[in-house]
C-alpha cells in the first residue's frame, strides 16, 4: 500500500517519478486564466483564517457541501461564522473520495501549512488552529504565496469598462517578482439577450468616450478599450459563450438588431446569434491585429436552479455541462477569420468532454507556420480538471494532434492557494508520459523527454503568449 499523498503521489513508475521530480516540479508557473482579485495582490492581503481562503467564493466546494445535505446558511450565509463553515467543509471532505477537491485541499494543506494528515471532523481543530496561526505570518500574505509558489505571470479576468487601477499600480512596484496582467472578458458586451444589456452599453459609452448608437460605434467603443487594455500589458482575451456561433449576417442587419435592443425591444434567438457572430468576428480580427490570444470557453449550461440564482446570483455552484455545442459552427467561425488572414492565436475549451475529439480534429485544420500550435485545445476545464478528465483530454490531444506544443495548465480559480493545481496537473502529465515510455510506445530519450515536460509545464505558454 502506498502512503497517503506522499512525494510520489500519482507517480507509479520510475520514469514518471524522474520526470516530475527532476523537471516538472522545478518549472515556474504561468496562470494565464484565473479569477483572483488584483486589488488583493496590490494590498498584499492577509487572510484571518482558512475559510476566507478556501470557502469565500469557491463554488466548487459549495456544490459538494450542499451535496452533503448542509443548510445553505453554513455555506454562503452571512449569519454563520467562518469556523462553522469550515466545520461543514471538514465534515464533507472525507466523503469526497475520487473527487479532485479531496486531493487539491490536501495538496494545499501540505504545501502552504505543512500539514501531512487528512482533514476530517476529528482533525478540524488541529487544522483550523494551524492554518490560522500560519496565515497571520508574512509568509502567507498574498504576494508571498504567489512568490513562494514560483508564479511568474498571472492573468486576471477583466471587463472592458474596468479602469485597471490595480494592474497599473502593481506595474509600478519594482520588486514585485511576478507580473499581474489583465485579460479582456467582453461577455457583457456580447450578451445582447440580457436584461441589463442596454445599461451596460451606456456604461461602455461613458468609459470609452464613444456614444454607442449602432454597430459601427459599438465596435469603435470596444476598440478604444482594447487599445487601453493593450497599453496596460493585456495580450489575452477570453469569452464565455454557450457555444461558438456562426450565423453570418450583413452589417445592416446586425445594425438593426442592435438598435432594436437599445430601443428596449426584445430580440429573437436567431437575431441574438447573428449579433454575437458579428461581434465575435469583429473582435477576433482586432485580436489578430494586436497579436492577442483569443480564448473561447463553451459548453456550459448556467444558472440551472432558478430559485438559488434569484437568491445568490451567478457563479454560485448551479452550472452544468451542456450537451449542445455544434462544432460545425465552431469550424465555420474559425474559417471565416482564417479566410481573410485574420485568425488570431486561439485556445478552445469545451466543458463537454465529448467534444474533445471534434476539437482535436478542428484545430488541425487551422495550423500554419506563424507559430507552432497556433490553434489549441485548452486544458481540461472546470468539471473536467480531475485525474480522469486531464488524462482523457491529453490522450485525445496526443492521439489527434501535437501534445508537445500544448500550453498546459491554468487554475481558473478564485483562490490564492490554487497553484497546487499546477502540481496536480504536472504529476498526471509525467505519469502519462511515463506510461508511454515504460510500455515501449516512446523511447527513453532523456533530451526529448526533458523538453516535452518542461515545455508543457512552462516554456510553451511563455512562447505562445509572448509574455
């Protein structure tokens, strides 16, 4: 029997252990997609207790505590203490055998707090007191967590109307030791069906200095903000879409749809798709001009529990995998940009693992000599970033594409302790490569293996994003 999550956790072969400990473990981290708050980095925040780090906004954990039959007041309720919420998590965690949250939580306890046991109701007092004591030290201030995790670049998630105040202030700190860059997330400008769309466009008009009255002025307003983001180090865009649309329409037709919505009228589903297609194409061309990376996240059915959405709002743990993502439209969308020579570097993430093979074949249609792996499949995302999901995604990409050019892992997290997810990913990567080597499917070529592991862990993403 192996020891619980020891130094060789997830590493079953001599090759896997060698590749991880001698190469992957030592590589820096680039977290090119996350949801952490740059203000907390600037202020070098310290957390009072582990609940604030773990449970303050982590809907992954909230879902599982609910699954344990816990009252909502002990999950998101303001009337419950941090200790009560921690105890609810400690009571839930032992039941999560096979769930990545079990391993992630213990990786974090090991790395940042030196706790080698396992969290349960019996050990809750010990863990609470240990973590509270260590969080009070400078060692676990936000900036030192990042530095001690060997993180070199962080890309946050930012709306086009954001002032980027905290990014600008962080850039002025000479000894910070890592970069914090904005990432452009224009979903509110894209989601024409939302009831607050016109209100958002009014804010965009104010911030950009361009009065948005039609599609031409909308593009101009967004271009103004793109240039502002670009001047502040942004080179990454990100879109959360139901699926990648391709419903082409004339400029006049799109213009009429936008004016209709701004006048307070409803737009049909077909009109929504036409508007979104046109705006995504226009933005894609701008990304190409600026040499940005376009990330497309799709395949999620959001806010399924209406009662809880009305109570708590979005991103609170009530989303699910969607079974509808027409990949033929994805291919047509990419082709529409490619045919004019304006397809930017693009990363595709589907929440539905059934899309892996389709994505693996589509990306092969749009590669060229401008950069290796120009169009990529992103790492296993959200409901898929567990042991089996990561292996399945990498095996599919390897079978249909070029795993050696893969950009690797990101946290997609709201927690500063989540950098251990990179460790989790790298262990799985080395285990998978080790299996191929030890079964004779790939040679035991030290130079080639070293390059593969170091590139997927770090070098590829630095090359691809040009950080």
